[in-house]
């Protein structure tokens, strides 16, 4: 049995000394029957536990690699390693991350998550060496790491090419190398837009027809996933979801921008005639859709995620104004977005009937009210990004 690596706090690999390694191995082998398992990765932050049942399943599948989490190991095994991953380790790693120039990393957000199950690695998705260190041994990778804002892609497309296309390519290569299940999070925007009076909705069979630099890079990344699935046989699924709303959304997006403008004493801004239609889904329903596909979906398939939430922008803005005690017309009309997609609408029949998924937040009005409440109560979370975002919009005449 060969212990490959040992990860500790913030994703920095810690090499065990030969002596620590010997002690660890002998403890492990005393406690467990590893059978034909040849390789072991021990990583903090992994939800896995090691027990006879898990080893029995792995042996039955002729697996040669297993990952375990030192936190969930027996105390005597931890003693053999000689180090424990503590809350302080995590806090220190977070401080280092911030000191290293990643001020956008929100410590409070991470601090609220179970410390023994979450490991934050801040890095560049295009960094193949980093991926080589952190990808091996995981059960699955869900790829959410995209540049996602249309207005930003219009002002400067280059980061979208790099993160969305090259980043996906790098992840796919890592997934191919280490044989890991992959789920690709994408958008309904790859299908282009629908006319306002068209009764049709997007389905898994709608041809790709992206309009913006952003959506064209997402379409390109979806194509890479399909090609890697067919050519190299990677185990991948894709989801294309409609517009998300809910807590923790960046203030550049439509709903949080308007809520935080009002909270800041500024007037909301509406593009064009306000008639563009978006199909709103609560972020928790998006997540449950992704989880359903990851755990039950057919490998090689695409599933659309949507909650039948079509509304035009002016309707949503008027709801926000009313809920926040403002006059119906207390907003500014601003320059339209170039190439502005008219309408998105998702038909999620496949996900619902084949995998039994249903959205939980079907009352948009109450979801919106909770979202307003969240932004009202969590000013410290969004305030650091607000001024720079509005400055960018101002330069664009929006
Ligand atoms: O201030 C604004 N005023 C306004 O009228 C902003 C920021 C937007 N809008 C309009 C443009 C769109 O019609 O509101 C609508 C929603 O805009 P965004 O929040 O920018 O979302 P959208 O462009 O529809 O794309 C979103 O949904 C699909 C996400 O940003 C994408 O990442 C996702 O793929």
C-alpha cells in the first residue's frame, strides 16, 4: 500500500516524513484489511470515512485507489500521523489566502460551513499543476467555476475565453486522467433567445445559438464536455439552468443590483423597455437539480433545470419596489444591453419525469421577499463589491 499524499489546511500538500509514513501505514494495516488496494490518498476536508464496509465495496469493484479524511479516522491513526486538522488550521489558511491577495474570499461564508468537511483551495482553474494535486481521489467534480455576467463579457470578453473555455478544458483533462465523475453546470443562454410571443420553450433538443461573448464561451465549454464524453469516455453530465435568484448572488446581477441600490438610496436601473423575459429559479432549486443529476442522472446526458418562473424585467422590478416601500416608477431607464436576449424559457420535463426532481420554491413572490430580507440583513457581505460594480455600470452608461 502506497500512501500518496496528505493534504492539510488550504490545500497545501504536506509531505509526511518517512517515520510518520511508517507509523501511519502500520496503524492503518493493523486496523483495516486493504486487500488489493494499492494507493491511498488522505485529504482533510473529504467527507469519506474509512470502515470495513467501504473497503469491502471498494474491493468488490477492484478499486485500487481510496481517499479518506484524517478527521474521521480513529484517534490512534491520527496520532500516528501526528497532526490534526483543527478549526485554527482552517482559520490560519484563510488568513493566508486573504494575505496572498484574494480579498474577495469571504471568510464568514466559509466559517459557517462544517469545518471538517470543507476545504477551500483558492487557485486558477487553468493551473494544470494545481489540478494535478487537488483532483485525484475525489468521487466527483461539479464545475461551477465560470465567468458568468453578460455585461462583463461585453466590456471585456477575454477572461471569459480563458476561464470558461480553457478552464473547462483543463478540468476535463484532469477528470480524464484520474477517472473522476464530472458534472458540468451550464446555462440556458447557450440556446440563444425566444421571441416574446413564441409559446415554445428550450428543451434538450433545441439547437445551440448563443448571442453574447459569455454565452458563446459557455456553449463552447458544453461542446468540449460532449466531445470528451464521446471520444475519451469520461463520465459526464451537463445541466443548463435558467436565471437564478436568492441569497449570496453578486450585486452585478439584476435582482440583487436593484435591491441593494434601494438599500443604498440609489434608484434601480432598467435596460431597454423592461420587456425582456427571464425564467427565474431559486438558487436552492438549482442546487437540488444538480444534486439529482449528479446522483441519479444518466452519464452522457444533458438535463435542463427550470421552475416555470417566467416574468418580464419590469414586472420583477415593480415587485421589488413595492415590497421595499418605493413608488412604482422610482427607477431610471438606462442604456440597453447590446445584443440583449429577449426571452429565455425552460422545459424541464426530462429532469422531472426521468429523475423525479421538483422545485421547492415555487412561490416567486415569497422567494423574492426572503431574498430582499437577506440582502437587508447581510449588508457586510455585499457592501465591499457594491461601489466598484456601480462604477463599472456607470462607465457603461447603465
Ligand atoms: O441593472 C440591470 N438592469 C436590467 O434591466 C441588470 C443588471 C440587468 N437588467 C436586465 C438584463 C436581463 O434582461 O435584467 C435581466 C437579467 O439580467 P442579468 O441578471 O444580468 O442576467 P442574464 O443576462 O439574464 O444572465 C443570467 O442568467 C443566465 C446570468 O447572469 C447568467 O450567468 C446565466 O447563465
